[in-house]
C-alpha cells in the first residue's frame, strides 16, 4: 500500500492512500482540536474511514508537537532562552507550559539580588532537567534501536532463557529425587545444633536480583512520561482492529505503541489463567507477587535458618525479563495476542511488561473502562496530565461511566464478608494494634447494619432467611446512611483505611488458607463450622463452578473476595448526596436481596479527565443526539461551551459530506401498513393481533423486492418471541419462508457467530442458485448482540427494518430518578421538552441509530432503511437521526407509496429495469 502524504491547511498528513474529502476535513479539524487543547465531539459513520483519520490526524499532530519541543529544548540548551511567539526571548524558567510571563511580580519588598538569584537557580534547574531528559531519551532510543537491529542481542537473550529453563529442569529433578528418597527412607531426626550443618536452599546473586522485582523497580529513577495519546474503545476486538489499522498506516513502523488489557487477557501463567473468574485471577496474581517479596525478605532477615515452605512465586515476574519485554513491546506495534506471544517467548509477564512501557509509549491503546475509573487508572500507572485522550465508539460513554461507578452487593455477600472478617479478628485479634482493631470493628458494624436495613439478621444463614417486607425502595445517600444508623461513622476514613490496609486482599488470603491450615488445627474448631458455612453460601454467591485445577490446588472451594465488592459500594457512598441514590431491593430471601448504588451524575468522574488532559476527543459512528454529551457530561463537568467543537458528516457546525452517494441509500418512515392499519407500536398497542399481523404483511411485501439479507430489529427479546409465535400460528411465518430463510438472534453470546455464519452462507447460496428463496431474514433485538459491532455489509444487509421505537421502561425506578435529577439540575430551553423527557427520547434514538448503522459499510454499498412507526415522522425525532440519513429521509403516509419507492430503488441498484 503506497503512502500518500496529503497537505491540508499547510499540515502534512501521511496516509496509506488518497483520502476522501471527509477524511481530510476530519484530520484537519482533529489536528486543530489537539493543538488548541479543546474538547471534540466527532461523528464519522462506518464507511468514512474513521479509524485511519483518527490515527493519521492525531499522530501527525504528535509528530509536529515532538519536533517543536525538541527544537525548543535544543535552542534553550544552546542559548539559555526560549523564543516567545512574538519573537522576543524569555528566560528558560518560564517555559511554554507555565502560566507566568516575564513581568510576573515577585513578593513585595524582595531585594533585586534575591530575585536574580532565584531566577538564575530556576534557569539552571530547568537546563539540568532538560539535559537529564535528553540523556534518558537518547539511551532509550539507542536501546530500542539495538533491539530492532541487533540479532546477536536477540540470540544472547534466547540463550540466557534456555540456560534458565535448563537450570529449572535440573532443579525440579533434584527436588523429585530428594522427595523420592524421603518417601523411601524416613528422615532421621537431627541432633541439637546439627541443623546448621545442612546446606540451605541456594540462590545466586543474579537470581536474587532478578527475583526482587518491585524492590529494584522502586530503586530505579522514575522514567519520564512523554507526551502521548491514549486511545480507548469499548471492546477487545475493537482495540485489536485499531492496532491493525496503525500497523497498516504510514506510522506503523515508527510509533511506540503499547496495548493494555486485564490480567484475564494477558496472563501467561497456566496455573493462574485457568481460574474461574477475573477476581480469582487478580487475587492469585497479587498473592504470588506478595509471596515472592516475603520470600526475599525472609532470605535477607534469616540467612542462616532454613526457610519454611512458601506459596510458589510467579516465574514470569522477573525484573530483568520484564524490562527486556518492555523494550521489545516498544520496538514494534503489537496487539494483545502478539503481546501475549512475545511474553511467552520472553518468559515475562505481558500484563506488567506492558505497564512498564507506558512512560515511553507514544500511543497507549486500552479499554475505556480502564481509563475512566480513577483507581484503575492509578493502579495501571496512567497519567493524564497534559496528555491527549481519544475515546472511540463513545455513543454509550455516559452509560459506561454510570455503570463503572455504580455498585451492587447482595445479602449473601454481606453475610459472607461479615463471617470471614469476624473469624479473621478472632484469629489475629491479639496481634492487631488498637487502631487496626477499631477499624475492623467499624467494618463489621457497617456490614451488620447493611444486612439489618434489608430486613435480615447477620447471625443467620441468608439462604434460609425470608424477609417480611419485599419490593424496591429508593433513597438519597444521606437518608440511607441515617436509616442504616451509620451516619455517625466517617466513611471517608474507613474507605482510606480499607485502601491503605488492603484488608480485602488480606481477608481473601485468610479464607484461602483456613481450609488447609486453620481448620485442621484442633485449637480452632470453630473454623471448621466457618468452612461449612462458606460452602453453604457459595451457590448463592458464585455461580461459576469450581474447576478441577482450583480444587487440586486447595482442599476447599475458592471464593471471590466479597469484601472487594462491598469496598466499591462503600466508596460509592462517599459520593455527594445529590449525585447518587441507593436502591434497596428486598426479594423473597436475604441472599437474593441487594443494595445498589446508582450514579446520577457521571460528570463528576469525567471532570478529572477533561481537567487534567490537554485535549479530549469523543468519537463514534453515530453520536446523535449530541445534546446528551454537551449537557450531561461536559457542561456538568465544568467545560465551557467555547472549548467544545463538533464535527459531523452533515450539518451542523463543522461538517463534511458522507462518502456514501445519496443514491445508494433509501431511508423511509412508513406510517401505515398494507391494510391501512396505522403503525404506532406503543406498549398498549403493539401486542394487539392486528398490529403483529400488519408487521408480518409488511415484511412479506418487502422480502419480495429486497435481494439478499433483511435484518429486522424488535424493541425487546420478549416482543420478538411474541411476534414470532403469533406469525407461526397465523401462517405468516410460512409465507415469509417462501422468500427468505428465517433466522433469530440467539440470547447466548457464544451462539452468535454460528447464527451469523449460517445466515451469511444462506444468502451466498441463494444468490448463486436462484429460485424462489432470494436470501435470508434475521430477526434481531435493539440493544442485543446484533445491534452493535456487527457489519451487515453488501448482500448481508440490503434492508434494515426497525419495528416500533425502543423506548426504555418508563416505570423503572432508576430511570424515573434519573429523569427527576435532570429536571432539577439542567436548564430547560425555550420550546424544549423537560430534560427528563428528552433523556427518554435520546435513549430511544441512540439505540435506533446504532441498529440502523449496521448497514452501509463502505462507499459502494447500498441499502434501504425502513422505520415502522408513524412517530418517526415527528420533527423532534427526525432531528435526532444521524446527519448522513437525516436529510434523505422520506415519510410515506401509505404503504403503497413506500412499496413503490422500495421496488424502484432495489431494481435500479440490482441493474434491473424499474
């Protein structure tokens, strides 16, 4: 693929081919947003090359930014001054990132010689810092260049690995021989003092250095975080696709890119990755690291004593190998799968190796859940100060932030955590300091009160406790604290203790160990009953069956840490009273009941991102309606309206034309069916037999003129099931099957791929064979497996049908509370509906826009889009359709007019006379 550099507005944009005009406009606008430090909302539908535009536009800006920075540094080191934009000189202490000017006053009464001394010192310090940064940068570049081109270094690394593996093999054989000898002949008791004569287990100095991990890492000077771009998307497959686009782009060879993921995706330790849940994997990983450091400390503190048995440390967490992996990660662009393969080859953990690479990386690719949660961000070593964030596939960004910062705990988890913590305190209470004991008792009190407010008793098994009062109750945070009788406890202090003491992890380690060590002790008979109690709770807490690997490693069931879930709930309770609510859900038994925190104001968590970052870009294929992002997210986060820039492939603001020709798309609103039945799929009307019959007749007619595949979206799984059963009974299903083979969207995610393969195969075979069956009809659900991330291009999606409007359940307590919150906090514009009502409409249209965006996937593609409901004809609804569809929609009052337009469109596109 030949690279073609495009010049737009004096800026050079390398591109793998001649870009569309919309891509040029996209890149130019993106460049200006990043340069000016603004917040951009970019809408660029599938088929417009959004990913390449993001890559080439953002990396072109980063290239120019780095060049300007290096030129400024070189000039400073040479002359001792920085050039201002007007050509005047400025002392180096006042760099472009500072807000001061040369005339900034010093404290009143300060002598001139003091001012000059301070200024000279600042200048010297800045020059010294720049020199250190240059040395570090030069060393890094030399190191990466050496890895990139030095085959001898790669060979030496491989040979060292082979020697290490051979040493491990011999050591394992030696241990097996010792164990076999011990079984054959009982070990003789040593006389007093004779134990000192026995050789202790040996580790060479090199092995000690490699094993020390965190200690050595902490001793290293902290590496500079270069200016970088954080690219976030929703799913692992979307991130992998973006990385492949970077590899194909002109920047693929020279960009230092690192892909971040969870331990579940990146772990290469077979004993850990096969555990049944992400929580277990995280806990085991942390436990193995802790064991390694404890083992090293024990070695240093008691060198003459033989060491006790420790849990095996992770062989892939090696300081030397991790830093080598870090450099290899930065040498070439790699996705998650390639990173895992590289980690296996280097025998180094990809999870930690990728995190070590963050400071020097120019482009960091990560799931946006990892970036949007402050604690996760901090744990991963992500620093946003002065950086650029690109959030792709951001149509559900508000929902994601809300979901990440909401928390739910069940009655079973509360009881389990209380029992575990009580046993922990009884076991180690005499060893705990007074402050530790105080906080542990406070946490026990909180857990007891949480169970009490649900109507349960902490001392009884939650599975057998029936609640006298059932139903859902919603409370403000303050009211919940008062009713729970915990309003006198400083939750901020408890939360800080929870984080600093890592009590959740310690409790997990305790429950992991009690079965094999503590329950066997005759001095602690109560723990056997504790074990039985935990086993009785397990079906209600963890539905995932215990794998044989886990059972082989320990004699008791492995339980995720319930205290960690409760920690998230407690942290949520420290949210401002007006920004959240607590939902008490009381079911038949205590174990099924729950406490849930609902975040009402996602802007409080997004505010930190926009405040720290240089620029933030929110991008997606269908971002309409944009008002949600402006009002609920940006305005509430304190972003001035002047800082927000909108770009779309249609009006308003900055706009460009869609790459799809107007004649390749036919969007229709159909207000009535073949028998003149008015189409309005409200909750009251949609289940009427005549409405379901009319829908079937419409599809029968459409399937006679649409070639290939038709994808029909229903508002819910339940309604799709009802309609399908009605058609089957009335004979409409058989009439549909004459023209199209019928497929249904599966509820299970692992069956989606199989259904799509059969659907695709059927369309391909029908196109080749001819006959009465001309393709396939796929019955799907809005918000289901087929409405996001699936491409129905070309013959797979020649027509997309929307049955009704997928409004959310207006009776939901959570939605009602959110509506009330918006009505109270957001201003109501003249002639506009209340913000709460607008929210419901926006949620509906976002779901619609995602579904209809499954068709028209490239420039030469064509499809019709049919909206079955007369409410789509309302101006307020039409205005919330994607810009590239909005101006082309035709409203048809009668089905005859709509059918004629459909027949003409598809015959012309298929090359048949109309």
